[in-house]
C-alpha cells in the first residue's frame, strides 16, 4: 500500500490504525462533486508520503462504518497516529493544506499528546464524581 490509496474496511482498520503509524482516511460518497475534486489530491499526496497509510472509506456502501465514525459530510478527512484520532473534519483540502496537516501530525510529541489526553480524562472523571 505504500504510495497508493487502499479501500478501508474493518480488517484493514484494525490491523493498521493501532500501529505506530500515521493513517489518513478519506471519507467519500459516490456522486459527491467535492469528493471527486479531493480524490486526485489525496492520491497525489499519498505518492509523496509513502511511509503513511492512505485509505478511502465509501460511507454510502458501508453505512455502518460511516455511522461508527460519525461521518456527517463528505468529503471528510480523519487522521490517526499511533491509534489516536487526531483530526476529523469535513473538507475538500488543497494539496498544500493536506501536506501541512501531515507535517503537523508528524511533528507531534505523542508522549505529550497521551499525557494531555490522560489529564483531560482525569478532569472529566472528577467532574462527574
């Protein structure tokens, strides 16, 4: 899959998202004009960032996956790193914007991200107690 976009299914999601990797998921639907515009950009950026997994999820054919991820609009982009969902927003991203999202994801201190998430979870638990 290096340098190309694969179709996402549950098995591929389970195998790759929890790994020490960056996974970008394009959520799309047939007949979506913005999806048709974004897809070539997504595929081009995939060839330039071969160390990351680029996947597409057709939310029309696998509605359960779309519902599970709470995808309301297409196209949408989800970015995972080391199993954590870091970015989820609808949009038809330009090549420069998508590359910037990847750069920002690569530069994150994941130990700090995990510590921040643990701290947030602790605050939420103490607020509900």
